[in-house]
C-alpha cells in the first residue's frame, strides 16, 4: 500500500471521557451547556467530527474522528478547556450550596495538570478504534439506548443530551451519514 493511500484510510473512534470519581457534574444545566459549547468549538476550530454522542451525568460517550490533526490532540484541548470551564461554573454556583459538594469531591480525588490546574477528567480516556461498520453500528446503538437501559427515559429520542434526540444541543454539528467509511 502506498503512502498516499494509507493516509486516506478513515479512522473512526469510540471515546468515553469520565469525570474523576464519577461526580455527576453534568446534571447541572449550566455545566452541560458549557460542555456542549466546548464540543461545538472543537468541531468548528479543531476539526472534530461527531457521529453519535450522549452526555451522561458523569461521562461523555461519542463516536468521532477528525477532519485534520489527531483525535488525541483534540481531546486534550477539550479536556483542558472543559476542566477550567466546569470548575469556574461550579465555583460561581458554590454560594447556593448545590455545587459545593461537587467541588469538594473533585478537590479530594481529582488530579492536577502540568500547569497546576485542577483536572475534572480521569487521566486515561477510553479510545477504541472502530474498524468495521458493524462496530460503529454497535456503539451507535449502545450510545442511543444508554438512558433507556438505565430506565431514565422510555425512548432514546426523549433524552435531550443525546444525538438521538431531535432537539439535542449539538444539532447542526453532528455528521449525518449511515456509512462513515464511504
């Protein structure tokens, strides 16, 4: 295989980003809004292409690739931005007492990055390369039906923070297509 044809091979990935200690920070609407803004920024400025996603109370699952650059670099910048943004949002809501326990738990079990900033994410995200269409289909179905299996909703389209919902916050940023390899 020539070098040129190797560069054209499509690589899709299943990604799972977990909050350290499984703190359910995304139950706060202000936090989930900030996270979706960060994902939109990554799509627009960093070339992230999301095919399927769900934002759960303590993690984000998605199938994605990048139009340019490496997925790992995009994830690193997203995690760095979102850690700072989430901490800032929680600190601004601290006076209500509702976010205080989350900050205390993150402080207790969270890590600190190279710059001395608190990091809300577990250090090793799950990144699985999807080689076949069947793998993509399996992960897309798992993502869509996650909240149904947990008993939070009756149908996947009823959970707003999921690509299955017609009113999801990343509307317009999701790559539509049955076969991402075509």
